[in-house]
């Protein structure tokens, strides 16, 4: 757990900024995807359907996240951590909450009765930030 985080961490994680999540393939090569993310206390949450990167995390919980401010790419947060928990998002409560942040509406791309989704909780182990103002 990381405490005493700079303000930018909460700001970027709770706003609709792109989040690049990198997992490790079986041979150790990185595998990256862009996802929606949010904070839940000290943890970061993302949501997944069954697929390649979720399978990677079930096998090896190590990951990294980079969240970039869409208004200024010189403001970003990089997190190294581990999956703390993967739980069913049976009623889509978590993906709907993320969709409200990113799209201003409930999740519209699948339904719980057809596509199971999972809430992934990430325990940060290391957080780095960059918060530079644009040049005048």
C-alpha cells in the first residue's frame, strides 16, 4: 500500500483519462491495453470481460498502469502493482460506474446476461508522477 500520494494521483484516476494497463505474457513479454480506471480507497479498479489480459492477471498478478491527462501529456501517473482481488461484476454496477465517468451513461456495449464482467482491484506498490505545466 502507498500512502501520502500527490494530489495528481487522485485527480487523474477519478477523471476520464486513458489508462494503459500492461500485463505479462507467459514468457514475460509485456501486453498492453487501454482501459477505464477509478480509485477505491488506496486501490485502483479496472473492469474486464474474459480475455487475454484478464487471463494474464489470473496467472501472474503483476502489472503496471499509466494514466495520462488528456489535456497535457506532461501530467501523468505511473503505477506498478499487483492484483489484490478479481470478483464478478454480475449486475454491471462497477462497469456502469466507470462508464458514467468516461461516457456519462451506463455501459452500453454488452449486457450481464450475455457477457460476464469482472471488477479487478489493484494494490499499488510504487507510484511515480509527472506534473509539468505547459510552456508559456
